[in-house]
């Protein structure tokens, strides 16, 4: 998939780019590789710990990998950073987890 190649290239060429790592995590998750997606989402969090998008990407990957408790923590962190993050709040409700 071209999207994966572009995001991977961006993430490798600019390792301090959280958006590139988040983008790669999303694409890998769409391709069904949730473990690799989680690795890249964690990388994005290392680069930008206050990125709601990075925490949401991690939650998405963990949820698809079957780690609901890890996903809950990540989605909760996304809503803590960005209280208006509707999709993270929706995912928390779907996991029967309170936002805080």
C-alpha cells in the first residue's frame, strides 16, 4: 500500500515527527498489523507525550489486538489531553469504561 510506504519513509527520515509515526500507526492498523501499529503509536508518544492523536492511535491498535485494558488507558489519556476528543470518548463508552 502506497500510504504505508509514504508514512514509513516520513517516519524514518524524520524520526522526531509524531504525525508521521501516528500516520504509520493508523495505516498499519488498517492493514491488520495492530502490533506494529502499537509500536509506532508508542514511538509517537515518546516524541510527543501530549499528543491526543498518538494516544488515540495506541488505543486503536491495542483495542484491535484485543488488549481492552490497555486501550482503555490510552483512550482515557487522549480524553485527558483533549477533553473534546469525541472518538476517544465514544470508544471508552463502547469499552464500558468511564472517561475518568
